[in-house]
C-alpha cells in the first residue's frame, strides 16, 4: 500500500544543511498498525508528514496504492490526501467557532457532498465516537478527550485508507488517552491502516509493528510478539 524508496529530506537552516530523513526505505501493507518512535529531532514527524503528502522529499520516490505520488501536481496531491489519508494531531486543530458536528462535516463539504448525505455521515461518526450528545458544542465546551474524538471523527468521516496520528494522546490525561487509543485501535481492527508517532513507550508497544528512528534513519523495524490490542 505504502512504499518509500530511498527517501531523503533536507532542510537549510542558516548556513547548515539538516538531513531530516536519510535513505528511508519502508513498506506498509494495508491494515497494519505501526508505531513510530525515537528521540526529538529523529525525523518521526517529518516521516509522517511525508507519508501524509504534507511535505515533499528532496530525493526518492513514494508510491501509494501503486501510484508514484511524488510525480503528482499540488492539486493532484491535495485530492489524494483528501480522499485517502486522515490526520490526527496532538493539539486537535479544530475550528474554534464551529460546533463538533460542523468540524466533522468540513471534509465532506470540501468533497462536495450533499447536505443530506453529510448530515447522515456526521451523525454516524458522532455516534461511533460516543459524543452524539456533544454535536452542538464548540471545542471550548468539550474536554480534551472529547475534542480528540471530534478530531478522529473528522479525520475518518470520508473513509480514508490510512490514518496518521502524531502524538494523539500527548495532550490528554491518562484515562482520556486510553479511551482515544482504544478508538484508534478499533478503527484499525475494522481495516484502517494506522501509523502512530509517539513518545509514549506503553503506546508504542501496543502496535503490532514498531519503527524506531534516530538522526533521520530507521534504526530498528521490528514486529511485536504480542497482539496489538493488548490491555493497557
């Protein structure tokens, strides 16, 4: 499903060239659950942004579902990103003035879906996330865990094949974090490919496959010996 070949990403910072990603070769099969770990500055988020088409490699090729997306125009990449990839971030990135339901509906509006169909999908998403009673609440009226559920619903309402989560529990208390992890893992059980960047060792160990990065390189890529949905 995802194939990165000899990916490099360089940044110019003043007079210094920073090698954020170096010779990354990675294959991800549909339905995998992968954690990406490593110290700050190791390239974790840069790798996630590359997979999510939020950033472009300096060199190398990225194939998604057999298509070399590095050769696509900006418009084509945006459409591919909208249709196939969902994002969940540490700080939610919800629109403050919109309700939970309106935030979730945003990708459907961009996709040109009719209001009737949008309302149906948003209601289903709110129910699936257990926040149907918070549909008309704005983000500042929701707890951190509820905001992250809204963010997950928004990321998945259009039915992407891949969900990329960057520190999804980093801004939550432990109880809310566990609830969010279980939601993400249920989505994975239902067939969604899940890649999670995290500093949380316990969360990283839950994934079936674990990638550890250092200095822009994949240092280790290992399969876990325990089931991915182990109890926290």
